[in-house]
C-alpha cells in the first residue's frame, strides 16, 4: 500500500447538525499533518461526476457553528450499481485521492464499506446522523442537537397543551430507533413515549394516560417515534374516544429537526472524530468508523458499525414511567 | 356608575406568548393603584362556572417569561348563549367584580363587547393573539414571538433545503391574515410567500421559482399562510410537476408556533398595555381595547378593534420580491 | 447630476446584528433595479485604501441570519482628516462609484454627511447601531436583537439571583441613551433601571429596593446603562452597606451584546430600509438616512438623524415602577 | 437500621441548571416507590433552621425546564461547626427524615459525607455543579448547559471579533478545573484555551496567536479559565504589546453562565440520577453519590466523589491545537 497523500471528504445521506464541524476537523487535522484535502460535493453522486475541489484551512473557516453541510448531500441512485462504483473509482484515481472520509449514517457507511472492499481503498467513516443508530459509538454527530431541538419544540407545545388542557401526540424522527423519542420524552417531561423497540398496547396507553389526567394533570404529551404505519396520527386516532372531554391534537415536527447550529456536544464529537479520522489514516487503519465510546475515541470496523442492534437502555423506560406520575 | 374597586382578569381564545406578562402587568398595576384583582380561570367558561381566585402581586411573580397562560384558556360553547351570559353576569355580581379585563383575539373581544353592552359593564380588551389581526394596534401580544419562532424553524429547514437542494413549502399560522407569513418570509429570506390578502397564480409562482433556481440558487423556500383549502400541501402538489429534478417537501409548523418564552417586544407590549388597561379604568374608559400605535398607548373602541380590515402593507410584497432574486 | 450607475456599500462603527441583512438588501434591491454594487471593506478605512470588490446577488446569499458584518468595520483615524477624505474621494472616482450607502451609527452618519457635503456626492445612511439613538427612525438595525440578548442574559442571571437571594446590578450597553437599559428592564421584570436620561438618587434607589425586598421578594435586579463613571460597579458599591444580609453582585454583559443572529424585526427593518435606500437613490434623494417611522419607510436628512435628542418616552419609567412592586 | 420512610431533599452550594429536574426526579421517583418527600429550603441553612415542607408530585410539576433551584441554595457558615451540625441533626429527627438527598458540588457533598458519618445517617449525593469536577461521574448536572451557554456567548463575541478584527480573551467559570474552558474552546472554534491543568507560557501563547494571525485569520479568541490571579485580564495585559495593530479585548462572562433552561442532557442526567438516588436508598446504599459513567448509573462513595483529581483528557489539548490552525 502506497503512502497516503490526498484525502477526499464527503457527506452523504440525510444531513445532520455537526457535519460541517466534522468537515472542518478532517480538513484542518489533515492539513496539520501534511495531507492534501479534496472536497467531494453531493456525496457519492459528486464522486461519480467528479464534483471535487481542493480545500485549504480557509475553506472551512467559520463553519463550525453552521447546520447542514457545505459539501451538500444526496442519496445517489447510481452509486449502488456496478457501473456507478466503477465511475466513482475512476474519479478517485484521476483526482489522486488515496483515502476517503465519509460522514453519514447507516446507508452511507454501508456504501463506503462495499466500495472499500471492492476496490481496496482506505475508507474511514464518521457517524453523521441524527438517529444515533450506529453501533460502537455512544453518540452520533447530530443526535444531541436534534434531541435539544425536539425538546425546545415540545417545551413550546406544552405551553399550549397546559393552557388549553389538551392531549398532544408529537411525532419525532429516529427511523427504526427510539433513541430520540425516548430520551427527548424524558427531557421534556412527557407523559409517555412510543418507540419501535417496545410494543405499545393502545388500551394500556390510554389507561396510563387516564390515570395521570384523573389525578391532577390536565394535559398530556406523548412522544411518538416516526413510523410508516403507526405514527402520531395513528395513536391519536386510536385513543381519542377514550378522552371525550379532551382536545386531542397531533404535531409532526418534521424537517426542522435536522437543521440548526450544532450543540457543544455535537461540535466536540465532530472535532474529536474528525481528528481521529486523520490519526486512523496515519496509523494505517482502513474501513473503520471513528466513534467515541466511554469518552475515548475508538475505531470500529465498518461492518460492526452498521449492525442493526445498537443496544437500547430499557432502564430509560422505567425512568420515564416513574417521573410521569 | 359606581366607583370600580375590583377588577376581574381572564385570558380567552388561542393562547399567545406574552399573555402571562399581560396578566402580571394588569395585576401589579391594578394593585399599585388600589384595586383588588380577581383571576378568572379558563376564560368565559370559568366566568360562567365561577372559577375565580383573588390575586396578589406574588401570584404573578416570575411569570413574565413564561409562554401560555397561567389562567388557562378555552373557547366556551356556552358563553355565546343568553343563558351562558346571564350566568357569567351573575358570577360577576356575586364576586363583586366591577370591571373585566379580557386578553384575547378577535372572537374573545367580540364576546367582551357584546357582554359589556348587554349588562352595561366596564370591559377592557388587551390584544392577545399571534395573528396580529386586531385593528387599531400596530402589533398584538404574541405576534413578535411567533414571528421569531417561525424564523428560527425556517432557518433550520433552510439548512436541510440547501444541503439537499430541495424545495420546501412551509405552512405557518395567521388565520385570515398574512402578517405572519409575509413578514416571516422577509425575515427568513424566503423566495416567496402565499398570503390570503393576495391571490396566487400557481403558474406564475412556478415560473418565479424556476427563474431563481435556474440562476444559481439550488433550493427554494415558500412560506404559505394556513388555509382550510389551499395550504402548503395544496401548493406543493400543484407545482411538483414543474420541478422534476427537485425534491419538493412540505413542513407544517403547527402548534409549536404558539408557545415559548415571549420576546422582549411582546413582554414590553404586554406590560405597557396592561398598565394602560388600569389607567383606562381609572379614566372611566369602557369597552375599549388598549393598543400601541406609533409607539403610543391608545384606546380603541372594541367595535373598531374587531374590524376585519386591518391594513396590510402591500409594499412588503415588493420588498420580498426584490430580495429573493 | 449624472445618472447613478454604481453604488458603493459599507458598514462603519460598532457592528450591529442586522448589518448583513442590510448589505444583502441594498445589494439585491440595487441589482434588481439595474445598478452595479461595489462592496467597500473596513468602512472608511477601506474607502481610503481602495479595499473594494464588485458584489453580485451570490455574494450576499445566506447572510441574512449572520451577526456582525461580512464587510468588516472599523473606526478610521484617517477619515476625519482632509487628506483622508481626499483619498476616499479619489477612490470613489477611480472605482466609478456614484453613490454611497453607509450602514452605521451616529459617528458614521456624521462622517457620511460631511463627506457628502464636501465632495457633493450622494450619500445614503442606514441606521445600524444597537443603541437606538438615531433621530427620525423608531428603531435602529440591531437594537431589537440586542434588547433580546440582554433579556436572555438577565433571565439567566435571575435564576441565580433567586436561588441565592442576591441583588444584581447588571450593566448594559447604550452609550448616552437609556433605550436598551429601560426597555430591557421592563422586558426582564427588573426592579429598577438606571439611565442617563434620569438622575438617580442612590438613597432613593436603596429605599425603593428595600421596600420590595422587605415585602416578599428575596432577590433584586437593577439594570444600569453603561457610563464611564457611574456604571454598575459604582452603584453596587454605593448601596452595598444598605443590604448587610444580602450578597450584592455585579455583572457587566459587555461585548456579547453586539453579536448573534438578528431577530425577525431587525432582519425586516434592515430589508425594508435597504430596499428604501435604493428607492431613495432612484428618486434623486441625497444625504438622507432611511428609517421606519410609524411602520412607514421614511427619509430623514442626515443632519436631523444625528441630532442628539431622540425623544425618550418617560412613561416607560412609570411602567417599570408600577410593575416592580 | 430502621426502614426508611421519609426522604429529605435539598440543593446546596452554587446553583446549576438541572437542579430542578433533579428535585423533580427524586420527588416523583420517591413517591412512586412509597416514600414521603420533605423539601429542605436554602441548603444546610434551612436544615439547621427547619425550613422544611412536605412535597407532593404537584410541587415539582412544570419545573423540569427551569434554571436555578426552587429550593433555593446557600453556602452555610454555621453548618461546618459542631453546633450547626447538631442543630441540623435535631431537625432531621424532629421532622422524621430518615435519609437525605443532597444536590450540589464538591463542598456540599463533603459536608454531606461528614454529616452522614457523624450521625450515622443515610446521605445520598447528586452531582449538581457546572464545573464537572466530581470524580466518578462522566458529567455533572449543569455542566452541559453551561458549556452550551458559553458557546452561544462566544459565538456572539466572534461576530464582533471578526467584524472588527479583534483579539478577545474570554473568561469562563470552572473553579480549579478546566473542563468548561477546554471543551467550550473546542466547541467555539477558539484559537486557544488557558486551563489550570496546564501551565501556560505567555511568550509561547503570543507566538502561537501571531502565527495564526499572520496566516489568514484576522481575529482571535482565547478562552481563559477563571483564576483569582491569572484570569483573562492578566493574559490580555501580558500579550497586548505583542499585537500593536490589534484591539485586544476582555470579556468576563460571569454569572450568566449559571442560569437558563437546562439542555436535554442535563435534564436526562438529573432524571436518571434522581431515580437512581431512590433506588440506592431502597438497596440500602449510604453515603454515596449517584453518577452516570459509560452511560450506566453508578454509585460512587462520597469520599471518592470529592477527590480532587478527576482525570482531564490531555488529548483534547491536541484536538484544539490541530483545529485552530
């Protein structure tokens, strides 16, 4: 394996706050350590089409606090094909890119792993997704910001819920993982959370809500993890009849959960993993994701990182239950 | 007319940030000037049912920064009836309430006006609504906060819109008035606003959006004022075909627009009009709304305040157009 | 007077949030109406040294929400001299700039006025200062944001003040004007404000604070307008002896009051006055400041705008007094 | 040891955001598990003077998002004395309090430990301090919020620093620990941090700053951890001469760092440790602090928790250095 001189960097999949902080960290740590940095625009799409530009430290100046990604992002239809990957590889060769840093979620890192294997390239993943569903890192870049964004939104909704004595079902993002829903429910002081990791019995839920409302609470907030079939609307409809005196409402937070200036945590996580990506390359690591576990930077094989069974702490369910009395 | 000794205060209709600041102002200015203050809970509903409690300065301590209303609010079904109003009047007599301060929007002040006329009571309205649709005051309590909340949400959505190069239709509140949509569109740097005051030709809109996108912009945000028939979803569906390469998305901000800690403007407006309500009572004013116009506290007859033709500044349309190039 | 083709734009003096929104508005409205726009960096300093760059609509893309000024700002030592002004004029001629839009406060607009008179140039001022001390406009660009920033800071300080039952003197900006101090005091629910427009008797202040504390309040916040001699430290020292059981603390908010993303109001004010500046030029206006009064865009002669006697609404003092009981 | 029936709860020492969330969690989890809860006001001072009130779930309703502490806090002069502790113990006996939950920092938990040993009482500590200087827990309650507050303030200051091309020394809290300074410096993209864990050579610092400024950066921010002798003012004075063309400024963030609504992290940490405190009591634990380490709730002997050598991750210094080029 020849010495790595030029590192390509891209963001891919859904955007997440902190991606820019990660781009900055990879770029600056790379340059600090003597590498050339080339920015690849629009994820794998830009790799295929050669939308590439050399980056200096100035290109990433002032972006640490910006939401979204200055490199743009996309979900490429062509990259999963053999022809797409071949063209992407040719771009790398043509641009003299020896290693690739990919900031993204499950799908993006799966793509990186397959690409790396096929063409024997050094691919380093950074966990950039609001869903926190990557294995081997305590948190993903973007998760903390989105959790706080949800909390601020629900804090606002609670003002209305309490003033009007309403029941709200608030739908939040998270894909197949309930991290955002469960943790934001605790942070908001919500009465309940509906998450994919646990089956929810509508009758039990209604019973639980009624108990709280009978006591002294006159309003109620339930956080519901997004789901193609059983979102907030579904549960609201199912329990409405049980609460004839109440106004039952639904709020789907939607796209605003992705943006905004990243929190301190997300900026620090992005900075540490970004520096870690460069160190990994210098150490000869390949096809790993850089994460932070137990407050230490760790290298996780990409094949591990994309495992679908990131452990969910069931104790959080009890915490929410005991506090929502 | 006997001297007024006891003032009842209530919030009614949709909650708005700054209502608590207004409750505090009326209570403290009332007590400062020798009145007794009685808090009426749940709007007209509580007036009918006698949900009333004397207030001291401590009852309103620390509430200036809280969203919602500590007095709760409701839309009463009974109050519009003769019997409901009769019962409400009996409560007033029983509680010794000589004057009523009602914080609310169009419907609530209309109710106050009719009630005042029928029973010859002193009713003072404060403009408490996020929609800014009350005549005779430059701004209503809650409007500034909601405008900033919308702006923050759209700033977040823009991060995603730019990263993914998407077109977003964002639906905001405002009832029959486009103040929130038009002004927040300018504040967000949106590409266009769809408001009830202006008819929107879908073809022209699509043409306008295309021009911008063809130039250099790769994303686009259109703010749409809520409407039972022609909301954001309607317009998104109508223009989708015109943008085959783009991802067209809809975000309905919904209930989170009402809550949150009020801005400085809303707290000051609530404080000034709350003090103004007590002064109005001391001056023998009746059946007026207290507003602020040209930076002066003014008294507007309730019959004027609820007029439906609050002037909308058409120049703002041109401002948005020139800046969205 | 020849037809104006090219407009120069600069920011000068202390930075204020919303300056970027104004730069964007002038640039885009200018280009919308067929003008060339040239950006001048570092205020008058850059005009003297020729730090100038043509601007397109893209140069101002995405800046509406940014604090500070992308054009940088400075207080020039050379510009007040004859030689400095001569060199500045020569730059204008060389660059073909026919009109100058200056965004800044009192000093900057005074400079613009003198320069305009001396060389018979079209100078248009925009009121860019957090202090709100320009005559003829209800608000200046930056004032609303800073008022909200102060409010957020004092809301935080109050948490500590109440938890520890302390007395806080909080010093805020405003130069020779008490707008920020008086209005933020109302917005924060502070117990008192010390402003340059009113003389403050320390004994009376202490008496007033004691009365409040004796009643039920266990903490107290006094907002003090900055002053070279009599700032927060001065008043804290003077009243300390009167409150032996209390912890008296001082907080000087300082530079953080200037920055941050502008509020909706400031972005809209900047947008409207920026568009107004271009309209003024098209109408042949010269040496005026564009403001907004009674919600209408107005043109104020620069000589008027810099008058030092912008009226201060004394009724606000009574509002604060009645509400701090 | 008799069965524990009644639990006293108090906050002590400097207030920290999230203390209210912890009070709520202990109260609700306690009641959920059959205990009586008694609230002790003003820390040890209130324990000595018997300022105690029984709490129900309603007493803690709506406080999860509030900064400060509804139980007030104080630094007691009497408690460290034998007589003070004796009186405190007598209050416990009189009130029938069998176990004490103390939310506070180093000093407060030291007091709890000594008190527990002397009178053989069950004392449980919760880590409530913004400084993050308690051993055995990854984070303390309040730390995350304060880190974000500092970040927001410095983001604002940077707007001014860049607009005016200034050098800023920003002083932040942290007592003898540099966690806040070092981590917020990374989060803010500051150029350097001065922390108690590392000695700082002024000449080297100036050299480092000059290198950055010479390159392309025109402004510079240095975060300085508070220190009685060598705060931000000290370093600013020392390096001023080295930067004759620059405006060197100091900003001391001060008390506003303590307050504000807690972040999601702090609310969740407070909720988990609060529930953990009740579980610890049910398990017969005594004289431990409840923390969260590696995302698990842990019990740390109080004698360990107050050790002064919480490990500081030196790698963070390198992260900051590489990214501030």
